[in-house]
C-alpha cells in the first residue's frame, strides 16, 4: 500500500507540469545558442563570398582596361607601319577590330594630331582641302600647341561633335597627353564631360590615350620624346557603358543588393565619382550597409578606388535558412519533448490503472482464439482431404476413360483403314472414309494427351534424368517432323550446337520439342520458317522455337497454358486439342525448368523453355543414379 501511495503521489499534476516546463526552457535555450552560432557562420561565409566577388569584379575591370590599351597599341603600330595613314585606312582598320563587340563603353577609336602653333593654319588648310570646308580647330584661342581630333571612328552621330576638338585645350586632357608624351606609356584622364555628350543620358567619361612618335626619331629621353611627338591614339570611354556586364549578376551577390562606386584618385566626392551602379541613390545619404570594401586599382598610370557595399538581404533569405530551421526546429522539438514527457507521465499513470482490467480481458480472448484455431484447423484438414480425394478420383476417372476409349477407337481406325483400301468406293465414299480416319486420329490424339496429363497430375510419370545433348534431341525432332513441314511448305532451321548437354529425360525433352515444333509448323503460313536454337548461360540452357506464323494477341498470352484453350481457333482448319502446351509446361517444370512465350500478332511467335545445364559433377551424379538397382 505504501509503494502504491508513493507512485500515485509522484504522478500528481503539479510535479508533472514542472518537469515538462523545465525541459521546455532548456530546449529553447539550447536552440537560441545553436541558432546564434549558425548565424555567425552564415555571416562569415557571406562576407567571404562578398570579398571574392569584389576581387573578381576588380579583375574584370582591370582586364577590360588592358584590352583597350592593347587596342590602342594596335593603332600605334598601324601608324608606324605606314608613312601616312588615310582616313579610309583608319576606318577600315577600326571596322576590322570591331571594338563594340569585345569592349562595351568605347565611344570611339581616334587619333589626335600634334600641331605646333606655327603650323595651325597649314593644318586647317590641309583638312579643308580634303573636303571638310568648315573644318577648324576648336575652341579658338592662342596656345603653344594643339592636339585636334582628326580621326574618330565611327565617324558619325555624336562623334562628329569631337571633330577638330583640341585635346590640349582642357586641363585634365592636357595633363594626361603631356604625361603620356613624356613617359611614353598609356595614360588615362580624370573625370571628364565628353564633347560627344548630347545632353541626354549624360555619363562621366575618361580618355585612354597612347603617344605616337615620329618614325626614325630617337625617343629615349623626355626631351627627345617631346621633339618626336606626332600625335596620340586614344579612345573616349563613357563609364556607365564601359561597366556593362562587369557588375556581378544577381546570382553571385548572395542575397542583398551589391553597389559599386568608382572614384578617381583619392576624390570621394561627386567631382571624382566616375561610376555608381545605383544611379538613383547618387547624392542621397549613405544607407547602412551589411558589408563594405574599398579596393585601390591602378589603371593606365592612374589610381581608381573601387568602393563596394552590400545592403542587408531579406531576413528569411536562403543563407539564413539553417538559422531559422534551428530556431524553429528547436522550438518545435522543445514543445514536442515537453508534451511527450507530460503525456508519458499521464499515460504511465493511466496504464497502471488499466493493466489489470486488460490482463483479464486478454486471457479470455486468448482462450476463445485458441478454441477457434483448433476448430478452423480441423475444418481445413477435412477440406484438404476431400480436395485430394476429388483430384485423385478425377485423375483415376480420366485414366480409366482414356483406356476404355482407346479400344473402340482403335477398332474404328482399323475398320476405317480397311475401307480406305477398298477400291470399289466412289469418290464421295472415299472422302467420307478419310473424314472418319481424320476425326478418329484426332480423337485418339486427344485421348493420349488426356492420359498423359492425368499421369503427370497423379505423379505416375517416371523420369529418367540423364545428361543428353539437346542438339541431338532437336535433330531427331526435326527429322521426325520433316514430312509435316514439307506438307505445309515450311522450312526448318536448327542452331543448337554450342549449348552443351542438359539434365533431362530424353524422351520427355523430345516430346516437348516435337510439340512446340509441330505447333510452329501448323500455325505458320506457306513459305514460312521455323527456327530452333539453344544457348547456355549461368548453369542453364535456353531452347527457343521461333516461327513466322500468325502470332498471338498480346492480351491472350496469359491463356496459352490453360487446358483445352485454343485461343479462339476451335473452329479453324488447323486441328488441335488444347492440351499439348499444358503437357509441355508440366513436363518442363517436372524436369526443373520453366517455359514461356512471346508473340506479336501477325508477325509470329517465340516459345522458349529453360532447363538445367549438365555440369561435370551433375553428370557423374546422374550416372550413379542410373547405375543403382
């Protein structure tokens, strides 16, 4: 009684609820700690990806600038290869390199000629003589030297605005031209307003330029280069167009939108802003970013600063999936665990109370079940005995009837054969006699097959298993059926040589092959073919009989091995009993094999059966069995 009272007090509602609440609190605390660790890991991975994307973008910008410089070097080389490059030649060269395809943002591919002050008038006169009657170097004004743009392809649209423009007239351009001239290296200008801008979609621009020196003049020192300068090959770039396809696509930004701003030199204000991927935010207060990075990039002797930032992505983005799964899963698991513990305690209390009642009910049910099992077993034994007796009686009846029918049928066939020899019969009587003989032989065949089937069913067929060559048996069957094949004008072909011996009863194997071959001949068309083949694999020999006859509908293949079922050909001209295939199936299975068929209606059938292959150990065992008395 004391133990019972102690157990009942331990399962009171209040202690059970306190235990469940404690488990819930511990579970929630664990899920919070785990989710915080997962968030830290996700943030670390996201930052690594962000920095990798920044580095890749900087590399792509560097590569595109390098490609533009290579293009300018090609232009310089083109000038050096000829004493004088005409406008048409420059146009053809520009079309050949097709800069728009591989370097977006290049506004043009041009050449600015160096013109000393004293040669300005002659220069303008020369250009006007080429058909440009309104040509002039602009902006007007006296300067020490000029660098007017004379070639700029494509020479159409907004590029026409730059024709004759003096690059030395503006500070940024002049500094870059003079630095390139003195150092002999490619240079890039600071932020410019390109003369090509039309007032629509204005973009920040820069010029990339490369000096061209006169052929045959030394250019080793600064002084020599200043004397040898001939002009500059250059390209104007519109920065927004230049950055086409260089920004990482959305799939690489790993949630949160990435923003890139390119500043010229150390200038971070609007005056030095070359590019902003988020043009709508230009001039707006800086928003709080999740990640930022500043990458210095040297391009053609000038320093650009690439300022990357990434905004906060959606809270429920894919990178935080594990965090939310841990939090949500932790809450759910904690609730389930608390509920489960509470439920188990309640269940334990109720189970103890119900155990005694259930135990008595189970005992009663067991007694009743045992009684019903005994009664049902007796009924099944009786039904089995009656079924076996009925089957034996059926087989005995078929066997007896077959024996009884054979005697009168032999007499009928005997008298029929005597009548067949009577020369005094007229043609109608002779036909009647042939009909009697045909029907008698068919009936006798049916009696024999019924007798065979009953013997197999009752187990009275004895098998003499030995190792025989299936090719020999097949050859005997072909010789036996040759007259029937000739009568139906069907050719027989055998290919069984490499299959080897099988463990079977030779006479029963021959019976199966003869039955299958005779069916293939009778249900074939005139001029058709029957092939019998054998192949060995993995301890078995597969024998196939294929014909080119009428075939069998696919939906009726399952009825092939049913007794007395001729698949709708009962009224046809071809005789049959509907038992032959059943006997074949029983014989093959009795010899340890299996049988089946494949057919396409109108294209023929293929019957196959598989028998055990005779290996050396099995051949010796079969030989010992045959020697035993």
